[in-house]
């Protein structure tokens, strides 16, 4: 049995599915990540605000993704499309709470990774690794109300809505709610990401 308080995020695995490979970041992945981060749909659906000049943003991007494989308290993996061998996004476990055996989950897919089931498979592979190899008890996330595609992908894997954080994001002249969702180890054990 895995000791859930000693989840080892310093190990950066390679997880292979039918459509995607999740693996540690490599230098060549920056083009795919950059394409995702400047995509207007990604910017809106993640609540991001692009700022700074392009050269400065590129420097920050290189520094950030150049250090992801060395982080002992979080797990960031590139999502690679098996048909093109190109990075189309990332999956992340962060905000690790050892005493509660829980962490936050997030996924980012750029335009090249959408509408082909890559996201659902990436989520299923990564969450399965979290429960089966890291010994997590709870994995949680937040999804904005204007992102029903992401919510459907989370529900397909077994995430359950827990509640709504009201008006957490300004969107133009309006406000957007976010839904807190989670999946628990006993639920994963019953359905293995196929509820």
C-alpha cells in the first residue's frame, strides 16, 4: 500500500495512452505551449491576462518550463499528441496538501489538442496516476461556468460538482462563477475514470 502522505512528485513519469503521451517537458515543447498560451479561447477560458512584450513573455516561458522537471512538490507533464508527436498542452498537480493526501489539478490544451478526445484521455491517465501511483485521496479543480466543454471532460472521468464560487472572474462587463469539482480515491477505485 502506498503511503499517501509521501506522494513523490519529484518522479516525472511518462504515461502512454492511445491518443496521448504525458511526459516530462522537453525544449521542443515550448512551441506547443506558446501556441496554447496565446490562443484567445485559452486566455478567456482560463481567466488569463496576457501582458508584457513578446520577448519578455518568451523569457518567462522558457524559465518556467525549463524548471518544471525539477520541482519536488508538484507534477507538470506535457500532453503530446501521438499522431503528430507535438506538445498540445499540459497537465498539472499542484497545491499538494500532504496531511490531507490531496492536491489541485489543472489541464491546458491549445487549439491543436481540442475536439478529438485528447483532453479526456490525458485527464484519465493523469488522475489514474495520482490515485494508483501517488496514493492521493482527493483531487480537486475549479472550472469556469463559460467552459462547458472542460466540465464535460471532467465529468466523463468522474469528477463531481461540489459547489459554486460566485462571481470569481470578471468577463467584460459581467461576472463568471466557478464550480469546484473533485474526485475521491474510493470513486476512482470503483470506476477507474469511466463512471
